[in-house]
């Protein structure tokens, strides 16, 4: 998909650079785009695709004679190609035996840059930094999320001082995104059954350095108007909408990876929203003839779960009625019962007819972590009831402290200072 207007031959690679989020954390990438038209750069909120769409032709012509710009442009393109083509990475040097394995990372939101509005807060920023760091380190990661057509609301204060939520439409033509394709070159699409109806999802792809992020989108003509809106808003709608979204993310996410030819070796759920990828993977195992316990064991051995929310109210719970309405096809297809399904997400402190979305991945993950040492202890206490026979400190929840992707958050002036005194590899 050609998302930027035709550029001169000299600058055609600017479009290629703008189509990869790498520019946003690269000093060379940021430098070249901010130089093109500083005023327009501010007005577009540092969005290179919008800038290339709006830049005046005479400014482009002037840049062709600007020795400073030409130097910045060549440095940026050289740095980009060196980065993308590099074969020597930290991950490969440290874990050479795992270089040909793939990790799938599922999250409801990804905070990559302001120009890619697929996030609301900390969970998304962490997920975005996770992808960037994986790219820098050479970790063989692919990611799955949603292509929101309205994303999360923007806060506006009215004349009376009250906050209003404003939803802006997201235009894929103004994003660093393309439609994903199958190994045969066809457009990648999947379907997910939600109760008695099938919902189609087109699959988009964003390149985050060397990491591919695949995004599910129900806004396609095959779907009803109601279903086209399922992926419109992040954390929007009622319980029914939330359940449909989470079924699409989990089940549809697995099918999306299969459609683009990806067969992950490790599956990582960032919070409970995508946890239905576990039941889809169990369905695959059950259809191969495994028993329920065997399928659960097979799925568990390569599943990782990160929990973030330290309060019970932050964990999604769905009623048995909603589960029956939307998931009955699942247990009927594999010859199981509703009780078999509900048991996967049953929490001892809730009604037996409720499905707890955090309990599901806790039961089916081989490694569970909180996001700090303190959060590890809080989570052990929260979920101790799932292991009543164990002492509190033996509850198998660990911690991996949240970090940040330093190149994204460091000021360019500080980056120059650190490089001067610490060397170019200080990061």
C-alpha cells in the first residue's frame, strides 16, 4: 500500500524509513525528519508520514540542494540499513541455541509512538518498549494486538471545566502499516466464531525495527455493522463487547499467526486480555487426539503470563451466560462439556458460574510473573487461594521488574553527552 505521495528519486527512501517505527528511537531517524520542516514537524506531532504528505514541493526541491539535509538523510538511511541487515545480535551471541525459535507476544495495546495511537497507558507503553528492546537485542519476537479504528479517547475540558472523552478516527493511510500477507502472497484474513456467527478479521502489519506486529481488524465489509465496530475502541463497550474483543484477540491472534506462516515456540500473554489464545491452542491439541489434561500440559509447557493489575477489580470476569452464548461451539467442537471449559477460568472466591480471565492463564502457564519485587508479593497473596496447599512464599509467581527502552525516552542532548563520554555503545 502506497501511503505517502510520490517523492523525488533522491528522497524515495524517506518513505521506507517512515514506514518502520525504528525512526522514532533512532537519533539519525529523528534528526532527518525533524530537519525537513521544523514547523510542520511540530504541527503533525512528529508524524513523518503526515509530514511527507503535507510538505510543500518547493521545500522538497530546496532540500535537494541542502548539504546539511543530504548529510542527515544519508546518515539515517545508512544507519537504518545497517540496523536491519545486522546479523550479530546480543540474543544470538547469548542464546545461540534459540536463534531459530520464535516468541509470540500478545497484548491488548501497544504504545509505540504518538503517531500510532494503539494504547491508553502504562500497559501499552511497556508493550511497545518490549518490542523495541526485542528488536535491538535481536530477540526473535512477533507480536499480536488490535488495529483500533478509534483507539482510546482524547481528553478535552469543556467551558465548565468538565472532562469530555473525544474519539478520533484512525486512518491507516496515515500510519506506518500495511496489510499482512500469507506465505503464498495472498491477503491474510481469519475468522472467529462468536456464538452463532462468524466474524472476519483482516490482519495488518507494523514493522517495529526487526519485530513484526500483527493487528486484527474487524472493520471489513464481510461483517455486520455491529461486528465491524468490535475493534473500534480500546477498553470500550460493555461486558459482551469486552468478551468478544478478548475472544478475537486470543483465538483470532493464534489464527493470524498461522495465516502469516508463523509457528511460535513460546507464547507470552501480557495481562489477561489475550488469554483465550490458550483455549485456541488447546483446541488444536484436542483435535489431534490428546485428552483434556494432555492438551493442557502441552500448552502449559511453553506459555508465559505477565500479570500487572494489583487489585481484584482490575481482572475481567465474565458470566456463565455470556460464556455459553459465545463459547458453546468450542466445547461442542472438541467433544467436551461446559463444565470442562468453565473450570479453566474458575476462581474459588467467585461463583462457579463465572469465568475469571486471570485465572485462565495462571492455570495454563509454566512461568508467571509480576512486574516488580513488591508486585510479586502482592500477586502471591492475591492468588494464594489457587495453591491452598502451598506456603505463601512457594506460590509460583515470580517477578521481572518493568524497564524502559532507553533510546525511546532519552533526550537527544543527553544521548550526545553519553556517547561523548561513555562511547556509542553506552545503551
